[in-house]
């Protein structure tokens, strides 16, 4: 608890988003501590809208989830064999211990999306079906804290 999100009022394109996160003390007794940062959010205000999710699940920060059939080309070798819309990150052990601050850097450059966790490239995709949209910070059942949210337009 709680399940929900904070979402921008405006749509954004061609930017670098930096956001720090850490897990709080309250989370599920069993199961995963889960959250995410969504980019290129469009459509109705619902749980969950159509975007690319930059996963923040504890132990899986940097995975891609393509919500509501969002189209993005990602290395097929990293596709989850059980869930077609899930793509694993390129490397593990990039997150800090629960309770410590982590840094996400998400670059949306045209139809390309690139995820960096704590300074390490962990995922990238191309041919995004949408190149702009709202930005969303998700809460999915565990206490999570966000801070130092920075949005910088890419020079074109």
C-alpha cells in the first residue's frame, strides 16, 4: 500500500530525467517491493496507462516493461520467455542496499530510450512507437521515496 502514481501535467520529448529513489521500511511481507518510472505516458488516466516502464522492482531496477502493448525494439535475447512485454536489464548488482539512495538516469532521445542505474548502463531500446508523453512516478505496494527529480531538455 498504496497503489498509485504521480504524473506530470505536460508531455515531454527529447530529455534526460534524473531521479533518486530508495525503499522505505513498509513493504510486502511476501513478494516483491515494486515501483517504476514511466515515460511516454499517453491515453486515459488509469492504472496503468500506456507507457514504457523503467522498472524499479527491488533487485530488478533497469528492466523494461512495455505496458498496454507499447512498442519498443529491445534485444530479443533479453526478452522474458514467460512475459513478452518484459525485457531484462543487461547487468545485475547495480542497486544499493534497501534504504540507500539510488540514481536513475533515463534518456529519451527521439525514438531511443536508455536506462542508467547508479552510473551503469542497464537497458536501451529503439523504435519507440511514441517519442513524447507524460512522466509518471509509480507506487506499487511498497513504501518508496523519490527526491532530486531533474528534467533537462536535450540540445538538438
